[in-house]
């Protein structure tokens, strides 16, 4: 947690690469235009120029175009951060050539079983593609994720000598290469299929929304709503980061985008630097769990569960809303206890003027949600809304030709990064699948837990948290969706709840030491101690760790079951959030500042209400009444002395 010690802001992985200028900029623009045209042609089944590739050919072509973009955008070494050397162009040309060849042979690969036995030329092409994919994940994902990918890429070579449940079918080098590059479970497996079929459109939508002024509108909208309230800047940070995060799905990028505005304002209002950074980190991290666009892992989750993405978004809504309610409550109670006020009326935009200028962004958000949930055209929906945003920007003269090309390049880099990551992550999926280790691992985990659901959840939480430290949220989720989610389902837990549980715990590492990327980034902006900011983020975002347990044990919170059960579960959750916020911040409405003993009792009451059992609800109510009586009738001198 020392990365922010010098006050510098960690680089935004989604910012425009400094290498994208001149020839590299032009190449990326052309490759992106071709890639997006190919995606639109496939998603809408247009058949442009008679092009109707089978799905595997389409996946190879998308890898070729956007992995070439990744080679131009992400340097092989920091020495090349400012320019793209000649070998990056060669790598880009190589990946386009090899995937073009495999795309033309896609039907033969399937019909002739080349993933098992293939001639020399396709086998050589498969080997070259594997090497290029590994280099792509090294550049886009960093050394930790690259190491994990290498270990699993090679796993079929030594699976036969591994002990116990790690034992699996072993393969030769040639068989391993064929299975990874020519089979449908690895490089072009589920992660790449979801990316090419669905995710590209949402990445484009996020970039288009930010480039056409959506980020600025949501910031102004949040300020107009809550800026003048008690502790207003912190509430603005929560709401704005929630809006922006639900559309970007990237906690670190979200902190940099909104935190540069919200954190200094919070500090000016009276919030300590570490607290301000922690609030922004928690709010930005929650955006990856807030529908309608939750990030890469949520789309892959829909594929694993074999359900429409709209069902995942609906299931995730109430827990995410509960999390943001808890964040707002904590910032409000902190402000009340410490006498912090909001911004002056002249410092915030007028709500009416803000809505008149930006109502279109809210309309587009509502339209996207409607298309996803009601119409269920999840592949086409983001393209429709993105086209609407671009058209509005052109009519409003906010987008000229130069900015449009820059927007195209930004889209290319966003898609290129995801393709580079998920093509490599696909190797993890492929290795576990072809060796059979994935199934045996989940069976052994159930046996190890001895049928104890709570022990299994504990194993899952720890594993998700540890993997989340060194892997992206999508990589962590994909790995555990294969080896852990089946174990949770076998134990009798709801499949949707089990997968969301893994996703939540993988996201937790963004705000918890020692990694805490979102907290480190926020601390850099706040000029606070990174460790202190991370520890405060744990306290402020504690519900991020408690919510998964709640909805796994009470699936009504993810809209499983009758509506009145969901309403009861949500109401109980809100009550628990109020009490936990009061315990952490030492304040409750009508009771005022709380002393240590009352905070302890109130906190225990909140924890009891989180457990979905009648007896715990009764215990929570009794503890709450006890806390109220203590707060009301303790002598004032004792209350003051304890605070």
C-alpha cells in the first residue's frame, strides 16, 4: 500500500494510450472500424457484402483485429511507452494473418476434428496463436495474470502427475496447443464468445457515453440533487460514482474519472482526506455491481448460467441498491456527528437546468434498461443506444470528425484490452475443462466442507478474495465459476446467488489491503496515506462483504420467490444498513451522537437483522430497543465521556 506515497495517481488502464499517435493512431482507427463493422454485421445478421461467417470464424477474426489493436496500444516494456516500435506492427500483422487463416478453415476445424488431430500447417498456426495470445495478456493484464495464464496453459502437460483432485488427463505439447487454439473451450471459449457476441457493444456504449458528455451530466445531476444537503459532497460522490460506475464497470477508472472532482470537494467540506478517498473508492467499486451495465464478469455470468443478461441485472439490482443506501447513510451520519454542512446553493448547478440540458442521458439509460429487460435484445441494445448518443452529439455539434475518430480509437483500445485479457483467460477455462480438473475440484471442495454450507461459503470468500488480489474481476470470476460455483450449487444454494457471491468477493479486493487498487488510486488523489484509506474503505464498504452472505442465505433479495418476500428481505436489509451505519459512525437520527456501549449494541442489532431468520430478527429488535433505552436514559455526562 505504498504506491501512492509520492502523491502520484496510478495510471488509468482505460485512458488513451500515449503510444496512439501518428501511424499507430491511424492503424488502430482502421482496425477498430473494421472490427466494429464486423461485430455489427454479426450481431444484427446483416450479411454485408455477403459476409456471414460461422461463429468460430467470427471469433477468430475479432481476436485478430482487436489483439492487433492491443499490441499497438499496450507496450511490451515501459521503455516503449511513448511509441509503437516496428515489432508491434509485425505482431499485429502476424495475429491478423494467423486468425484469418484459421477463420477460413473454421468449418474444416470443426468437421475434421482438428482440435484433436490436425495437419502440420494448422497445428503451426495454432502454436503461433497461443504465443500471441499469451503476449497479449502479458501486456494488457500484467505479470501476475500472465503468470497464472502460463501455468494453466501448460497444465495439460503435467496434469497426469498432479496429486489428488488436481490430477487430470495429460496431453502432449502438440495436443495441448491444438486443444487451446483449435478447440471451442479455450482461446475461443466462453469468455471470448461472450465478448464478441455481446460485450463489444457495451464497451462501445460506455466510451460513447463518456465522450459525449454523459459523465459530466451525471456529476452535475448528483450535485444538483444532493450537493446542498448535510455532507453533500460525499453524497454527490456516492451517487455520481454509482451512475458512472454502472455504465463503465471499472472501479479504478471510475475513481480517476469522478474522484478528481469529488474528493477535493469533500475535503473542502470538512471530510478528512483518508475518509474522502475511502468514500470515493467504495462508491466506484460498487459501480461494477450496479445494473444495467455491471462489467465484463456479469455478461460471462449470464453465459455460464445460460440465462438472459437481463435476469442477472435484475437479480443484482436490490443488493447493489442496498449497498449504495448504506454508503449514503454512513456519509450522512458522519456529517451529522461532526457538524459538516453541504455546499452553498450558488456552488451547485440548478436541478431544472441540469435536467433540461442532459435529460437525454437519463432517457438513454432508461432505454438501455428497457431493451435489456423487457425486449431482451441484449446484443443489439447497446448499439441502438450508442447510435442515438452519437446522433444527438452530432446534431448538438458536440462531435466533429476529429473527435469522432478519437472516439473510434478509444473504443478500439477498450475492446482491444478486453479481447487481449479474455482470450488469455480462456486458456484457464480450457485447461480446467480438457483435463477434467474443474469438476473434480468442486467435488473435493464439497467433501472437504463436509456438507457444511457456512464452511463452504467461508472457503469461497477467502479464495475469491485472494484471487481478486492478483487477477482482474472477470478472471477471478471465471476461474471460480468453474471450480467453486458448482460446489456451492451442489450444497443446495441458488445458482444465481452462488455466482453473484463469487463476483462480490472478487470485487472486494479493490477496496481492501494489501492490493486495494481503487483505494490506492483514491488515496493518491486525496493525498492521504494509502493504508489508512484502505482501512477506512473496509469500514465504509463493510456491506460489500456482508451482502453476499445475505442473498445466498436469503435468495428473495435477488428476486427469487414471491414479491412480498423480496420486499421483506430488502426492508430488513435497509434497517440493518441504518443500524450498522449508526454503529460505525456513532450517530442515529433522533438519538443523536452515540457512546461506545450503544454503538456496540446497535451494531449487534444490525448484524442480527442481516441474518434471514425469524429468531435473529427478534434478537435484532430486542437489541435495538436495548440500544435506544441506553441512549435515552444514560446520564449525559457518561455519554459525553464515552465518545
